[in-house]
C-alpha cells in the first residue's frame, strides 16, 4: 500500500477476503454515515476529529504505568473509526501508534488483577473494534501482531471468568466490572470468531438483563451509572449487530434508567445527587449513553439532555470529572449512536418534579425543573436494592455463589440530601472505602451506626434480616412523603426494636422530618446533619422552648433547620464537628485519592428508650435580607410545631401544613382526626395518604 489517502470505495475494496468482519459497520451503515458527515452528523464528526487530534498531540506510554491504561482502548476505536469514515491514512497510522503501545505491554493492568479486570475489558473492546474497522489496511505484520495479542488477552480474561464463576465480577450481575469485562470478552470473541467467548458473555448478560431492577435505579449511584451502564448498551448494540438478537425491550432496566438519571440531576442538570460511591458531584454525564437511550427507546428527553450537556456542560465534565477515562473518549459512540429522528423534548414540559423508584427506595422532590429549584433526595432499601438483595440470595443458595458485590452501595438507608438555589445545603460524603452510617444524614445509637460498617462492602455476609425499606410513598402533585424503616440495620447488642424516619416535602420545598425509635433500654439517639459549610446556631423563638435551631448558608442558598424533641426530659445536646473522608476510588490507580470535608451538626436529645425528634427545614434565598412572604427568609423561620394528641403537626406558613401519623397510624391535631399516615396541605390542595375510608 502507498502512503496516499484512499477514497471510501478503494478503502472498502482494500479490506480483502482475509479481513475480519467489521463490527457495527456494515457497508450500508458506512455509506449512510459518510453521507451525513457534513449534515446532521457534522457536530458529531467534529467531536471525533477533535478527539483524534488530541491523540496526535499526546503520546501513549512507552512502559506500562502503575495507573490504569483503560484509555488506550477507546483511543484505538476513535482513530480507527475516523480512518474508516474518511480513508485518510494519517488516522490509520495514529491508530497504530496507540495500538502498538497496548500490544507491547506483556500484561494489561499492573496494580490490580493484571489481565483479569477493567484494563483488560476496556482494551479488548476498543482494540477489537479497531481490528475489525481497520481490517487488512493494517498490513499483514501489524494485523498478525494485533490479532495475536487480542487472542492472548481474550484467552486470559475468559479463563479467569470461567475459573472464578460464582465470585467477584464473573457472576456479579449488578456490578460495572461484570458488564465491562464481559463486553470486552464478547467484542474480541466476535472479532476473532471465538464462539466460546461470545457465548460466555451472552449467557452472563442473559441473566443481567433479567435481574437488573425494572425501574432503572442503580444501587452504585450516578457516577458508576455513568461509568458502567454505557457498557450494557454497548453489549446490546454489539449483540444485535453480530447475531441479530434484540434484547432492548427485554432489558427493562435500560428502558427506564434514563428517568432515574434525570431525577438524580441536581437543579440546573450540571451536577448530580451523590448517593453511593461518587468521586465528585460532576461525574454524571455520558452524551453517548443519552444518545442511544434516545434512539432505542424514543426518549426525546434523553436527546434534549444530550444536546444540553454537549452545548453547555461538556468541557467542565471532561476536565473536572474524577472518573477516567471520562467523557472525551466516547466520541466514537456519540457518532454511531446518534439518531436525528428523535426530537429533543425539554423535561420541564413533560416530567413530574417528584419521582419514586421502588427498588432502591429512592424518593426525589424538586420544586420545579428550574435551575434555582429546591431538591431533596431520600432513600432506604436493602443492600444493593430490593431486586439484587432478594435475587442474589436465591442464586447464591441454589449455586453456592457470591453474586451481590454491592461495595458501592453505602450504609445510607434513611438518609437524604438537600440542594437549593444552585448550592448544596445537606450533603453526602461522596466516595469512601470504609463506609459508615455516620458519614450520612442519619441517626446514631450510642454513637454507633449500622452493623457491618467500617469496611468497603458493608452488606457482605449480612444476614437476610438486616434490611431497610421505604413505605407509605407519595410522590406527585408537588408533594413527597416516605417512611424509611431502618431499625434492623443496627447492631443487635444495641437492642434497637424500631427506628424509622418519615420525610414530608411540601410544594414550597419546606421539609418535615420525624424520627421515631425504640430500644430495649435507654440510648443516646444522635441526629446527624452534614453540610459543606458550618451550621450557625440561632436562638429559638419564644414559642419554641426546647427547640434547637441553626441556619445553613451556601452562596444564594439558605435554610433554617429546627429540631424539636417533644417530651424529652432534659436539654438537647448540640455539637458542631468536622468530618473528613478520604478514599482511593480505584485499586487500579493506587495513588489516586479523593477527599471531602463535611461540617457536621450532631443533635442528641437526652438518653431514653424512645426517640421522638421533629426537624423542620425551611429553605430561603440567602441574598434577600427581608423575610419572603410566607416562606421564611434571612430574618427568621416561620414554621411552628402544633399541639397534637396523636402524631405530629407542623404549620409551615403560607397555607402549608403537615400532619404525620404516630406509631399506631393515627393523626389527631387541630381539627384533623383520621386514621392515615399523612395529611399534607398546601392552600386549597390536600393529600391524604393511607386513610381508612
């Protein structure tokens, strides 16, 4: 071959009879893509070309670094796709420069499970795509070297998967390592014609698509959703192309998971709600994944979010995200997965601001889809979510396996986070290796959190009774209500007979939290409130005897936080401390450390067998100096606790009231007497939950 560029027709003819079958790119699709590069695909082509130019201006490592090399896989795929689309030989030569670096390494992965984990999965996928897209144009010697390396690494990964069936990622159906490694194995199997490898991956994913939660929620949290879920779509796309097998409708998780991601977007869409292991609050977007979910399921809102991220947030995501290799190397998928026929739809015009995801016990309330909205996200479920908890135990009992691997799911049942007016007020800790309930907005009992905590996988070896759940759910019409039952999560020696947290949010964004507990003997019950900045103590009003009041401020966001302990015999203790959390988010890069400092408010009523604490949160605009009408303000809160013979009653001002049931499911306060879990009122609108009628 000469060094001159080849036109598309000559390029295809040069493939020759010995070329491997092109994955994802048959002749008809190639012709269609090429015809649109200066049309609707022009922005996608520009992204791909810029990414390829970035590779030209940098260099692959000459020796295997201690850190991860996952980025070498998509580098090969991006450059190979650019060559196949244009026939410009410089893309082929640049692709080989990156491919040859990967081929030269004796092992893929150095710090953790060489050849047997994420590095191997990423590289097998990207280099196998490149192998089929470049075809015989690589030349005989280059093709031989690449094929031999792919065969060696594919065999190593396959052998590991078979030998470790029933443990770690080989059978961890709810875990990103499983999806990535099996997709890499499938891709190299299709590229080299190794049916045992493709069948292994197919059998594994046949279970995955059936056991993932049908509501689309992800126990690993948004960051690992962004990192792992694209691989589910990648595999289903590959399977359909290679075998003509369509599992898109079968996988109800993928069909619904965009809505989980949408509702876990902080107001303004740029940041995320960071339940679970989250490196930061920005690592949440995958334009490519939004594109294929829009294309396969006709979700206009996913197309809209992809456009919004691409136009407004992309480069901050690219350079501030703590997840690697990150969003930049997804250029090849952004182009292949774009479907111009799906019209973008602004979620603000179609989607309720309240949502409930039953599997994860996740409830989300926002006052609107506007950038300055108030958002609360509240969750409570068994380890891994209900489906994973129940299904893993069934599979493990039948096969003697260990399938759950919920190490990214925190001990956070009953916790919530709060954002308002573009800033965070109550927060989670992000990523942690030694996970603790005390890192969340939860209740400690005699200073202790959940049983089994203080390690990476809190739910490993947990007995089947150590579960939490979410009941009495209302999430519509501007109202949110849920009751998290978490008493079983605490060590048995504490004698916790029950502990539950009820959260109600009204249309204004005001929040009422009721914590009730009972223990076999008197205990200290400590309510935790974590924030990015210290809470400031404020003297309670004359009608709030015994209340503890603080104010939270962060930029424009502010909130009055008042805790009452009705019936407590004695003074409530208050501490303000600093909580530092440091973690290594990936064993493949041992020197990577993420840290978060939280300012923690600890509120402890006098020790007693029974806990009853009522916390009222009133968000306000910290930039306004006067009290907003009926909404509280910088000058003071307006909510007050009302007398109640049964249950809890709170007047939140501006016509908003919350009546929440006592242990017997009864409400009796100020003209409201009913068997119900909650009566929530805002002006002329009232919602009654669980009434006996």
